[in-house]
C-alpha cells in the first residue's frame, strides 16, 4: 500500500523548514520562556499559541541515545548508527535524529554533536541529513 | 486568510507492505474459484447462503457452514455504467459493472457485464460467467458476465438482494 | 455515579502469526465464549464498543468488518475507538453512567503480523518532524530505557529481573506466547538488540483478541457471584515530542493513578501494560506500588503483546483475579503512543 500525502505545513513549520534551506535552525519561545526546537505552533504543555522565534546553534548535546545495528528502510542512515535526542545550544528541549558515530563506543550521553547538512538546500527536514560527533 | 492561500505544501510518501491471510472461509471460496466453481457457505441460524463468506454470517455473527456450490449463473440485480477513466482501470469506458446474484445464493458478487450493448443492460438480466483462460484463487478468474439468453428474472425474485 | 463492574472476560491464545484465520474468525469464538460465560445474548447487551487499529489490516474502516463476528442485527447501539480496547472499555464505562442501559460488551482484536508492526506504529508520530526519519517503537523505547538507566540506580540487571519474572509468571497463563524459566545472568549474556535493549526486553509480535462484559449495579450481581467493581478509572496524556518530556518518569500515569484512587488502599495485584521491560519500572514508581504488590502475574505484555489488545488484557487479567477471589483490590494499566505517552489506570475491587 502506498500513498503520497501532501501536507500543508502552516506558518511555524514553514519558517523552520525555510531556515533549514539556509542552514539556519530556529526554535520558538514557549509559555515559560523556554526555547522549543523544533518549533511548535502551540506550547506542548499549556496549548498557548507561540510566535517568538529564536535562532539556535546547529550543534548541541546528546541527552539520551540508542544504538542501531540493523537500520530499517527509510531511516536516516543505512549503516549502524545511533538514534539520539539532541539538545541544540540555545534550546531547552531536544530533537530526535540520527548520529553517525561509526561505532557504539563513540557514543555517550552528554557528548557533543553537530548537524551534517545536506549538500543541496532543501526547505524540509531532509536538510539535516544526520548529526555527527563534533571534532574535539 | 491570505497567508493560508500561499501556504507551503510538502510531500510525505508513505509505503506499507502487508501479507494478508484470507481466512478459513475465504480460502475455501478462492480455492473453488481456482477450480472454476463458486462455493457458498450457509448460516446455520438464518439459512442464508453467502458466496465469498468471510467466515461469519454478518447478521447473526455465527460461523458459516458447509461448502455449497452454486452455479456460475444468475441475475443482474443492480448495475452502474462507468464513463470516467481512472487510475488502475483495465477496461475501456463506457462499461457496465453490477451485482450478480448466483442462483441459490443470498449475496451478490460484483462483476463486469459484457457481450451486451450498454443500453440493453438492465436489472433482472440473466447472466452467466465467462471464465478466464487461466484460473487462479482470485476473482479475476471470472473475466466477466454475459447474457445467458434466458428471459429476465421477475423483480420479486431479487428485490431483497439489492 | 453508578457502580460498574467487569462481570465476564474472554481472550484468544496469543499467536505469533495466525496464518489460517482472518480477524473475524479470530474474534468470533472469543465473543461467543464471552457471551456464554455471562449468560447473555447480543440482544441483551445495551452497548457494544471496540478498540482496534485499521492500519494493522491496511484497510480503511477495517473495524466495521469485525462487526461480522458480533451479529449486529437488528441494529445494535455500537461504537469504536481507534485505540487499545482499554479505551473502548472507558467509553463503555462512561456510556453506562447515563443509566438507561445496564450492560456493555467491549472487544478488541489485532493481527500485528500481516504488516511490519514497527513501521506501522511509526505512522502514529508527527508527520513533519518524525515520520520522515521512520523512528520505530523499539528505537523510541530504547531512548527511554537509557534515560532511565542513566538517571538513578536502575541497572540492566533490574530490566532482566522484570523479564525473568514475566516469563516465569507466564507459565501459569495458558494464553501467553513467551514463558519459561530464564535466569537473570543468562539474560544479561544475551547480545544487545537495540542498545541498551536486548531482544527479551522487547515485546513479542502477537495476533489475538479479547473481550469483556461490563454491567451496572444489581445487574452485575445477577450476572456473577463476585463482580470486579471498577472503583476508579482515568486516563491522561503527555506531549507527543519525546524531546520535551522527561522520559525516565511517567507523570501522566501518576496523575491517572491518583485520579483513579490507586493509593486509597492496599493493592494485591497490578497488571501493568509495559511492552518494554524498563517501562514496568517507570510505571511501578509512578503508581507508587511497593515490592509487596504482585506485578503482572499473567506475564504482562512481555509475554504476549497483541497491539490494541494488550491494554484491555491487563484489565481482564486483573478482573479475573478479583472474580476468582484471588485478589480483593487490583490495579490495571494500559498505554498508548510512543514511550508511554498516554496512560489509563483502573482500580478494581471485589465485594467486601
């Protein structure tokens, strides 16, 4: 069974995706002033409409991770990789993505990672191909 | 509203693969089709004969029983004429598609009605199956239904099966 | 509020891959068995509600064909939730509060085997930020497991102990899929599957069905000697994004447990819907259950995990123990969504 769904993104996700095409990551300020990345239209806890965008870094810290030996179809990397929640510098929440660490022994909670950008500018999540360990 | 009018659209392709199990009753039906036979099953409560039973009487919620062969001949109870081409269509338009109630069955099969001018397709038309050259466990084994040449069935005989 | 009780239950054996029977053929004997146990015909039942997921079958509105197993004629008062059967039970409980009917039938069914269940469950996620990555249920549970393991004192040994007890308990459950004696040291020698989870920390893939009859007040006492009274029931949800939650805790379970009144008395038995071993530890803490509580005597979701069925099964397993007089007060829990996003808690009691 196969469908291609076309989805309208709305103003908040549109702005986030457009920023990704310029290699820029934007979060949004939540009701409590915390910066949510990726940005949501509403505060995930209070439901308040959000609108104040904040630029954050394309590098951050792994808050938790899991090591995949057998990637499944459609996942960001087709070789062993780590799923991770990454809290970007300037953000107060973490985003889910893949980390290309090569080997599980290179992964740890608290490690620094940065975005590996797609060569082509895309105004979609695909602009972030994966994360990789930050050069020490 | 203007900002909505120029909203961005993204594509999200989704693909899922399934391996279906036809189930006990439907397997018996499909095996019959592969042998050029239409096998019905009877509800032990209401006595109705279902062709292509999914294993239960949808009215009484009890397992259907027995293998009751019905003839590949019956009555066109209702139909529509398709004039619009759509993706995946394998027949040239216009064509007639309808419900065929096999003699002795209480539920109709869906099928194409051919070898008759579209304007002559009518409720009550008596039809018989034209089987495909190669039979398999699929309803494609019945290529289409054609007029059998018998006089039309009286409306009263199929009015409860529309 | 009316007093509502579970008065009869039925479930199919858990099967890894049911290749002969379709959903209707799996469900029909369960519903027949259930109505026979309660001594009711379909026409005696005031309301019928089901919980299932059409994506498992890959057919839009697949749940309507399941009604072929029930016998919905003359037309019955019926509803459906695209949720685990535990939420269908919640709807039935609410419906019975209206007071115009006294009985309800709740059923759920699911074949997890026809499709790739991990991929199917990815589609419950945010389509903008998550689905394009196809993160699967095991991956998200593994992120949660590490968050727990690195938060405080919980070790891989604790996870293995949950699995060992689940398999052992499941030996007494004729419907379980995975059971047996496996010691913790053996489990810890197993390789990682999706680190930090080993394969045994994850649930099996299960096809099955389950059903319950609820009755109100005196009708419940007529239908069975010892009804399992639902003294409290509540469900709560957390934000969807994993990155805004504290995954090592389950605040929604805690709130649901408080609203349902878990702490208002001694708990003999708790059936917790924890498809992954570490989730049992999170849930047990959130519900404030001590070590004296018999947790998952059925083996739980690690022993059989029919998607959309396993939550209702927890209520069934808890209610069965009350009805059999083995327990006086039980807690049942069901979960939905990635990494325990949504949680339902019910407190069941036998008549004093």
